[in-house]
C-alpha cells in the first residue's frame, strides 16, 4: 500500500528534526574533547583518550562475531597485497587531525568557531573532491553555485575569526579545524573502500579508529622521548565519552539517510552542528570568550555555503553524482 503524501511529508519532517538533533552530537563531542584537552593540559593526550575509547568500543562489537572478526584480521594482508589503493587504508588520519584540533583549540576558540571553521573546510573539500572524482562515482563540474558555496565557506571562516584579528595565535588555532575539514573530503572514499573490501562498515569504522589511534600514539611516544611529555587519564567520567558520541552520531546518520536521502541528510546534519555549537557557546562558553554577532552570522553563512555547494551540477563530463558533506569518523 502506497504511503499518502501527508504521511510522507510528516515522516520527512520528523526525520529531519531527528537529523538536526543527531548533528548536535558533533559539537557536543567537540565540547567534551575540548574540556578533556584543558583538564589534561595536552590536546594530543585528549585525542588519544577519545580515539582509544572509540576503538575499544568498536573492537568489542567487531570481535564478538566470527565473520567480522575474520574480515578485520584479514585487512593487514590485503593492505600488503595492495588489493585496493593503499591510501584508502589510512583515512583514519583525517579523523585524527580533527580530534587533535578539538583537544587543542576548542578550549580557546569555543565550539561555535571550531565547528564553523571545520564545516567551511569540509564544504570546500567536498567541492574539490567532487570535481576530481574522489569518493564519488562521477565527477562534478565546477558550476557557479558550487564555486559560490566554496567562496561563502571562506567568508564564513573569516567572519567567525574576525573578532580575533588582534590575536594572531587565535587565528592560527582556527586554522587547525579548517585544515581538518579540508582533509575530510577524501576520508569517506577510504572508509567506503574498506567497507566494501571487508563487507562491513563496522570493520571500516574500527579500522578508521585503529589507524588514527596508532598514528596519534606513535607521535606521542616521540614527544615523550624528545620532551618528556607525560600521559595521564582524566579523572572525570564524562570526559571519556568523546569517542562514543562520535560513534552514536555515525550510527544515527546511517539509519536516518534511508528515510531522507543524502542531500537532505547533509543539510539537516550541518544545521544541527551549527545550531548545537551556538547553543553550547551560550551554555558552556570557552574560558574568556563570548558569543559575538559575527560568529552567529558566520554560522549562518556556513549553512548557506553547505546548502549551495550541495546543489548537483547540471553540466558534467560524466553523469553527476549527488553532492553531500563528507561523513567524518572522529574519535
């Protein structure tokens, strides 16, 4: 029996609202990891804790079943044999950069500036990667709306950092999430290839966490040897929830996309990230920071940039694929 238009419209509205709330988990994760970095006095250590908790949770899920356990342990051999492009195995490095920037910068910038800079970088990355055919079946032409979306993303970043022009170190901190967003474009391609190779996105996500954790861990060991850095665990229980929050966001998006499609899911989740970041900036602002009007304007411009950049190109050398923001597996 076919679904009535009214029931379908109601379903879309409900799912859209759910997606907005799911998108709010990203800023909440940033807040947790930011406070974790502040408590430990080391954003690098905070990233290790966040990736570590996510990795442990995913290993429990994947290793509990014989099929996924076998497929997971087969991945190193497939990497050595080059069964898919080897760079796809290292997509977790992108998530490591983003989580590292959370631990380092959120305590100073606040969640709103962090999320806006991150999303702006992801918009630009999505436009470029679609043009080059990275992570999508077909290339997208550089249409006027998509170029406009990329330009608006740059404007959004400039707006949110403009109150800090007199503090160059704050500008430098804001660049970290922006760079993380730029790197995010190729991450879904790698995660998708691993998922197809292993037959399970659970395995892909676990591998993603493993690569990020190992990379962060190796660099931390070098730091310990070179400068005497000391690793410590936080004493506050909720600071261990950065990784699980990221996993919950991924799971919800995977469920919601079936009812909304990629375009509406991407826009609603982006709106949720920006709305959530602004709310958290009011409820739990970074030390010494306040919510500026230009920060709100920058978030709105970033949302507009994402919406415009998601408009599929009409003229392509090959059939156009639907554009959407990159799904980032953060720790």
